[in-house]
């Protein structure tokens, strides 16, 4: 998963989500808005970060992504911290892929 942040870097606006193909590789990703991810999570979809291991050349499941709400604002996080910000770890920015 990759991310796109607001122009001021204050929050995540979009993610690039991939499905695993079962052999350590990922299918081509799709850009989803943060709102789409939150809506899909409410329907039971599960999102995780993906970690590339250079030692075996494969992608592996990373941390599960959850949603927290603080002051009526939704945030995506990979930890249970109640900080009012998005935190998906050290993901690359979508725009860095170009």
C-alpha cells in the first residue's frame, strides 16, 4: 500500500491498494480515497500494509490498518494510539512511483 497526502502533509487523502496473488507478489494496485477505504472497512474489508523483504524477494503482510475517530474525524492507523492523525507507518508516497 502507498499513500497520497494532502498538499500540506497533514493527512492521507488516498492509498494505492494491492491484492496479494499468493506467491509473494502483488497484483496491480488501485487508488482508493481514504473515504472509500473507511467505507469498505465498515463492510468487512481488511486492509494491511505490505512489506518487501529483500532477503527472499517477496512481499509479506505488514500491519493491519484500523480506523479511529477523534472529534468526529476519521483517521487510518496501524496502531492503537489515539493521536489525531493518520499513521500507516513508513509508506512511499503514490507520487514517488512516477
